[in-house]
């Protein structure tokens, strides 16, 4: 039988700190059932698990609870009022966990041929959308350059439906990312509103890195000082740009379709 902890317990306080103001690079607060369910099929490392034992659960959810208890380093129960004081979602089912975010280096991506580079993205939802598209399109890896959205932001993990935990990701700065990509012979495609050639005109086979930039300021201009290809998405209406998550998804799917022909 698991020990029951209150909201004053240091373990619960750790959960609350990660949910409200995550300052770590390696721990992620999760209370999304779909994300927690990924632990059944993928090697996701769970540090701590809490669940509300005052709620009634469907058999499938109880199976997941028992699985999480088995794989977690520590597990505890909490009251409904304690859970309600921290939950992110109105329809949350009473489960939450601290998951370890894998810490990779650029050289861990050496065997990957198909990468996406997100340059200084700010909004967790945009980055989450890109991760979900990458998973669906079988992109090999992600490089986060000078990221403003922390990789451990719980809103990112929720919007990504946990795909950020499944895709090899490296956080680094501009100089290191650029030098590594050039040294390893990647073709760098810079997503642009209207420069270069249409996204339909390129060959995306071989080692490629698709770069998309900040929601307000776009790509770091220093990218243009080095070998690259400019790629744009034609705009036929009155608007002159797309949301970065939408634009990245279009480029990613075009590249995937091109690569699997």
C-alpha cells in the first residue's frame, strides 16, 4: 500500500514547483493522460508518480496506474483536494508524474539524416505542434537553438502530446548548431516568407535540416551568412506569413513526401 502525502509534503512541493516555475533542464511535470500512457510503449523514465486514490477509475486507467507504480522510482497517493490544488486540466483524471527529460548532445544526432531546427521559439503550443508533426512525418531529430520555451515546460509536453519525449532533441546555441550542421554536411533549408524558391521546387533527399524561426523576429540573420537554401511557402491571400507551427508542418510534410518517393 502506498503512503499518502499532503500538499505540505516536500515531494508534493517539488511537483508544484515544476508545474508552476520549472527551472530545471531535466525534469518535466506531466498530468496529461495521453502523455503518461506513452510510458507503456516507450522507454520514458519516471522519477515520481502521484495519483488520487479517492477517485474511481476505469479498468484501463487502473492498468496504467499499476504500470506507473511499477516503473516509477517513487509513488504516492494524494487526496482529491490536494490534487485539485495543482492540476493543469479541468478534466484531469487524477494522475501526475515527474518525467526525466533525456539530455543529448549534438553528436548523438550524427546518425540522423532528417532534422528540424527551431530557432528561438517562444510559444509552447507552436513548438508542441511542430513536435507532433515531426512524429507523424517520421523526422529523425530536433535541434532547439537558443530556445526561449524551455524544453521542460509542461505546456510544451502537453501540446506535443508527449512527442517531445519520443524525438531525439538537443538544446544548444546558434554557433554550435551551425558549425555542427556544416561539419556534418547537412543541407540547411531556411524557412522564409518570400525569398528563395517555393518549397515544392527542392529536393529534400540526403542529410537535411529545416530551420524555422522566432514567431516575431524570424530566423537569426546570421544563418544567411553561411551556406544554405532559402525556401518559402507561396501566399495567395492578403496575409504575408503563416504561424510558425503551420509553416513548419507544411515544410516537414513536403520534405517527408519527397524523401519517401
